[in-house]
């Protein structure tokens, strides 16, 4: 038959294949060990090297991909044909130079060796599959190898729908080699191309004094804001931090306060420091995987202040014109621009993104204030507190925490307009939280006013809350026909997990009061449940039910 050949060209890795694009491909350094090439076998713990590209052995290690330019990485599966080399056992000897790569020959065992060589030269991998099951396993390994490289599961966010001089794009990402995260700000060209990187929040966070960070959490299940400091935490929170994650059983090793300081960013407690007992980190910002960057600046909702007579909004305006939404927008037109991001270090972070155009130069060109990327404050939901100690484990394996994009909306309650952020956790927990971010200049002294509420499956008085599963769905903030502002959240997955607040496996839609997180209505999706029977009865009593707006249907159910 006809022979089909393809070229394995290492130049496709070494050469920039798109010189017209900015070189911002994330490098990948899963193996930071040293001493292998010279045979000393000295292994440097991961995380203790902050600039691995500067070390030649790490840079040229075939397991790492330091390229920031546009390039090809080759993953090759051989169908069980052996070469002259002993794959994969000759790998270390080849790196050390005690065995040399043979020359390539077509239709020869040497060609198999060259295929392995080509995969390594392009910083990819070679797999050998001698039977169908081995082929399946090789393909699975190949896909896993691709997926674990640094990446992002979220699209970039821009600061305005129309690209102008002050427009910034924000990208989130992660490095699965050490589970660090990145949040970067970029200038954007008129055609939407990313230009100059302005800042990277993870790098900025490394330079912060951990004691000066403003980190807030909740001391109660339903939300009571307190500083994330040992002396401000209740006993159950301290007990969770005291748990040693290296053991299977819950136990108290009395290292909880040190764990808290580690989570705040104290790197003197890491294993490569004198007396250190916790895992070594390459960065403080955790992996940002499923959370996009949410940009909040001046209020921008399209409300017209034409609210129904007798509604809280209309009543407030009639007695005081300064209570209007138009006035709210005007008063906060210069509000600081903030990027909110959920990360798998247990926190929602608020990063400084400047003000946009701050002034103009002598030629009339705009001077753009892109901000610094500094963390202004962070919030640790109480729902993730029971698993925070795992972040300190020297044998750390990735676990999700605040792994979803927050939702932000301007709402009216308590006689005034506010900007409320609602966050969910995906696989990080069975709960959600609401923060009042009207004034983004938050310190730990503002903890009580920042935290609006939390709602989770272990609610102290609501049996219905047990049917809240892992909150994969993003919340929706809405205004009902009865003038109430609410948060609507799908019940999520796996509420039946035996975690001390076990549900029955049924699915529901939860409608929560945005003021305090109290449950207004649970709308079940399980036709066999008693709550579903009430739902069907309410539906049957209302003519043309399906034609009515969803807000009205929820309002009827509340009656």
C-alpha cells in the first residue's frame, strides 16, 4: 500500500509560529527537580523556586514547557512497536548523556526512537500502546496531560462593551503543576487583540505583608462578618483549623492558629523554612479555574426610577429625591473599579483595577489608570471553613473552594440602593453568600457591614436547606412582583452526601430574600415530594399559570 509519512520537526516548538501575536502563552513547569541531569539526584521541593525558567536544568527538562511564544507541542501514541531504546526506562540516562539518541531512519526501529525523541523535543509526551486496552489508557493519559497544563476555564472579561482607550481585559487562569492562580490585566487594541500586560494579581500578592491583608469571614452559619483572625473566630471554626489534614480521622494537633497565618500568606511556615511544617507554595493566589473576573465600577443598571406606586423605591423617592437610582448612579460615578474573582485558596478576592481614564496629556491623549492589581480585601465563606486545613497539607492534592463566578446587581432595600455580590462555590461547598460591596474600600473593621448573609445546607433552623446541594449554578438576582428583591439559586448536586446535613437527593429551586438570606420559597423539581404537591396545588389554582411571568409565579407561591 501507499506509505504515508509526516514530519516531526522540533523547529515547530523552538520557532515562533505566529510572530504577529503577542508572546503570552503560559509556561508550564510541573517538574522543578534538579540534579537529575548530572546524576546527583538532588530534588528541589516544588514551590521553593519562584523563577524556574532561570535555571537551565529546569528550563531544558523535557517535562517542562517554558515557551511563551506560539508553538506546537506533540503528543504521540506508538502502537506497540519497540525501538532500539528501552522505553521509558532509558529516559534518565538519555537526559544525563550516558546514552545517546540514535539517528533517525525510515522503516526502521530507529524511527520509533526518533518519534519518542520528537515528542520530548516539543515538550510533549510519547505513549506506547501494545494492545487495545493499552491504547485506551494511553489516550486517556494523553488527554489528561493536555488538560493539566496551565489554562483557564473562563473567558476574558472587558471593562466596557465598546473598546476605547481605557478598556482593559482581565484573564484568569491556573497552573496545575502547583495549583497557583493568575489574574492578569491587559490593554486592548481597537480590533480586540490583547496588547501590554498591566499587572498580574498573583505576583502582586506575593509582595504583601500577610498581617496587613484585609481578610474577612463569617463566624456563623447564616453570616456574621468578622476578621479572619484567630481571636475573632468561634470555637467550631478553630476546631476545623486545628484538624491535621495528613491524618484520616478528625483530630486536634493544636496548629490551627499557624494554619490560619499560613492561609493569610505567612510563608515562614512552609517546609523549606526553618521550623516550617506546611506545604511549599509557588504563589499565594490559588488556582482560578471556573471563576471569571467580574468587573464592578460605577453603577450601570438601566433602572428608570419608574417603580409601582407604594413600592419601597417609589415611597422613598416621594419623601426624599436623593433616594432615586439616578442619584445613586451620580453619587458613585467615580467609584473605584474592582475585579472580583473566586479562587481555590478558600477566598473571593477583590483586586484594584484603577479608575479608567484619569486625565489627559498635553496632546489630548487619555492617561489610563489601570490600577495596581493589589488585593484590597478577600472573603472566606464559612461554608468552606471545615476543609481549609487541607490547604496546608505537605501532600496537598487539589480541592475546590470558591470556584464559581460571582454575580453582582444593584438592589434596593433598607431605604436605599446598594450593590450586592452573591457568590456560589460549585464543588467547593453546599452554600452561597451575599456581600454588600456598595463601598468597595473595605477593611477588616467593616466585616459586619460587608457580610450580608450566608445560606448553606447546614442551616440551623431550616430543614429545607438540607436539599441544597453543591452550588454549581450561578445565582440570579431578581425583583418580584411583590416588590421584594430576591436571590434565585438552583439546588445543585449531591445533597444526599452524608455530611451532617444530608438531603434526600431531590432537586429544588431556592428563592431567598436578598436582605437576610431567609428562605421565601423552595420550588421542587421532584414530583414525588410533599413540597411538590403544594406547588402543583398552587399552580392548579391559578388560571393561565404557564403564561404568567416567572416573578409573578414565585410571588403567588409566597402568598
